[in-house]
C-alpha cells in the first residue's frame, strides 16, 4: 500500500520515538522506493523521564540526538524540531497551528503522516489518547486542510512569499480504526534498530522487540501479511 503515500511525505509527530514506535517501517519502505520524507517533531520530549536528577535542557539534547540517529537508520536526513514543552501542546494550539502551516507551505507535502486526533477511547493503546498526540493530530489536520491552502490564513507568511498549499491525504497513526495497512516484514528489523536509538525511553531493553512484533502481527492479520503498520485515511473535504 506504499503507493497511497504520495511524495513528498511529511511525518509530523509529538515526541521523539513516536515515529519509530508507530510508522518507521513504512518510512523505511518509502525511502527505499526513493520517495522524499521529512520529519517534524513538535516537542523534544524534554519532560519524558523519571530521573529526578535530569534537567529538561539536557534531556531535550539527548532525545534530539536520539531522534536524528533513528532517522538516519531509515534514511531520513530532514529532521526539524519545534521545541514546544513536552505535555503542553494543548495550551499552544494557535502558535502550533501557525508553525505547522508554515512548514507545510515550505515543504509542500502531498501526504502527511500524523497522530489520529480521534483515535478511540484508548482501551487498546492508552498512549494513543495522550493529550500531546491528539492535540498535534488536530493541529496538523487544521494546518493541512484549512490553514495552509487558505488565502486569508497566516497572512504574514503569504507576505513573505510562501505559496498556498493543500495536502492531498492525511495518514493517521495510532488510530483505533486503521483502514490502510503497510506490509513491514522486510523493514521491521530496521524499524527496531531505529527504535533502539531511543535509550532514554528504555527502547533498547531486550523485551521491546517482542512487544512491537506482537502489535505488528495483529495488524498483519488484518492485512493478510506477517507484519504490518496501520493508518486511517483522512482525505480532504
């Protein structure tokens, strides 16, 4: 189903490791086909620790380095950080939406991969309903389909010469209702190598691959393949 991800593809995620946990197998396949893929991280995960001796500044540095290393594993070199505080995206919606509008007008993606703003009740994946994830999904939807193509939206960007742009399709990860499945049997190990780069989040622990393989197997059952990642299409109106 990689043909549904028309390039350029922009992946917009809330935190370092979200991409590797949920869609890096698909990204590896897209890059392998020669498609252009870029990453945008809304936060640097600067509060994602249980270590009382860690500082937010140091953690952000570590997690940005981990994200760049993970992106390099799957062949992505364009990685951008918006550096919002981890956990606070819901309180920054107007500025976040404007920043995403700018990036979409600059990058001009045909496909955006992002979080599902309405993923379900979280009963099967409580991570899907984290406020940063749902907030970013909604902001990305508004930026892609309403703001970036809107001639009366973010006028200062238009005065700078940025052209209007409307994304052709949103592909939503972490969704409770996926309807696009990508076979990642050939890229699963690469995805796990990328995920292991996120050592600050314990993603290098030996039990991690089995956990994510089980998820990929369940999605693969729905896609009639061994291992899969799932997305929900959200076409423009």
